[in-house]
């Protein structure tokens, strides 16, 4: 019996003028394409998961990341150290000169000689707290050592300039003059670390610079007793120079810290910097008979007695150590400009402290200069606040867009899979 075409062949699927006779080959091709699409989606999801895991790992290991659990405690701790150290160190340094202390090298030497205290934050997290598996000085290579020594020399020169300035100027005047470092800081941050200029930071720099100019115009009535006009202007320009050098120090340190991921390593670098600055001051002390001068000063010269003298020396060492630790931490966790802004805000506290504790004059021009300084700082803080709100809104929008894209991708994949199944059903 002869077979009919319908018995020997599968029915053809017609669509308009086109006809397709599905075969096993077509079925296998569609099946392979389906499997490949699923595998491609799984690979994309795997890559996305790996990228997210890497981001999570970076957030948990890099202490500069705001998502790191140690970020906020470190930020609060370092600003507290900066607050206590900045205010008390200026007061104690001026107290030394007010009560007949006269050695600039002694005043310079005490600023960094407390560097052994840095061994506590370096070794405590690893040895006692067990909060890190990184051994101290593990990643400390020759390049970092060289950079730390170079910055330490800058720090030593800055300390000497500060000592000369504070010895001839009222602490309130020197504090407001040091606020001029913010303008230098902004300019050097733009050059060195590519800091963006915004209205808030530019407005801050202008206002604080104006406050320094007002103080310069008020110099004749602010000169302390026993200080000649020549000495006053030496102190004035030494303080301005110290502000300029410190403004260079901050962005240089920030650029170095960009390759550092943990606070302990920042303290290790700070240890080397302060050892270098101490060595520089020790050489000056040795040539100027500073150590024998300290003994004689405590027994014969300092008008508050030997015991108060040595308590003052120890307290000044601790205060300066807190100040430098807080500064290094703020630059590491935020930026050199933010660190400079925070220090500038504290300088206004020094002005008030000089008036309250050291009985310095607080005339009209100094009041205007203080208001301008605080106004500039508040302007910057408000700019930072609005910037954080904008960044938060952008981050939220990006998350929403990612969720929408992910869901649309899943819907598209589902539609493709349904279409393939339908085609397979038709082919059968």
C-alpha cells in the first residue's frame, strides 16, 4: 500500500507566503540557544555578585570608606583629639612664654617629642584588642619611609616657625593669623590633590583671609608689653609662614594617604614624621644648649616654680601629640581641606581661650575678625551638608534605577523564554 504524503511527512507550518517545516535540527538549535541565554544570564549575575562582593570587601577593609564600621568612631575620636590638642597646645605654649620661658627650641622640641605615644594606636589593635590581623609596619616600604622623613622635615620647620610666632604675638592674634592657612590650603589642594572649587569653600577662604587682614591693620594696639615693633612683625610673618607651610603639609599628606587603607598605617607614618621633626629640634637644642637651658629655666627663670614648669612641659607634649594625631586622622578619613576647615574652626576657640584664661584684650576689630572666621566656617559646613544631601539623593536614585533595570531584565528574559517554549511547541 502506497503511503500518502501526510503519512510520510510532518505537516508544514504556513505563515503568509512563508512555510517552514520544523525538524529535529531546528528544535536542537532553539534548545541550545535557550541554554546559552540562561548561562549568559547566570554569568552576568555571577559577575554582578562578584563586583558587589568586591565592593563589600573594600568597604569593610578600607577604613576611609564611610561604610566601614570603624569609620565613624575613628572620625569622632580624631576630631575630639584635634579639639583638645589644638586648643590646649596653643594655650600652654603661650603660657610658657608669658611666665618668662624664652627658648624657642624648647617650645619646638616639645611639639613632637611625644612620638612614643603613637606606639599605643599602632600596636594596641593588633596585640591586645585583636581587631586587626595586620602586623604593625607590614606594608611600610622604602618609598613610604622616604616620604615620611621628607614630610617630617617640613613638620619640624613648621614647628620652629610656630614657636617664633607665638613667642611674640598674643595667642588670639596668632590663632587668627594661622587661619590664613586655609586660603593657601585651598589653592594647594586644587594643585596637588585636584580639589574642586565650590562657592562654599571659596567663600570660606575669602572671609577668613579678610579676618587676617583686619588683624594686621590692628597690629599697633595688639603688641604685648616688652615686645618691640620689630619682634612683633617677626612673629607676624613667622606665623603666616607657619600657616603657609602647614597648608602645604596637609595636601601632601593627603596625597600620600590615598594609598593607605588603615588607620594604624597612618599612625606609623606619623611616628616617622615626628621622629624626624624631633631629631631636627634636638640638633637645634644641642647647638643652642637647650637641654641645660631647660634645667636652668625650671629652677631660676620660670616664675611659677620648677614643679609647675615640668608639669607644663609634660602637658604641652601630650597636647601637641593629641593635635597631630587628630590632624593626621582627619586628613586620612576626610580630606586635607576638611581637616584645615576643622582646625580653623577651633582657632576661634583659641581666641576666646586667650581672652578668658590669659586675660588678653578683645577689641572691636578682633571681634569682627572672629565673626568673619566663624561665618566662613559655618558657610563651609553648610556647603558640606548640602553636598552630602545631594550625594545621598543621587545614590538613592542610582539604586532605584538599578532595581528597575534588574527587574526589566528579568521580565525580558522571561518573555524570551516563553517565546522559545511557544516556538518549540509549534515545531512539535
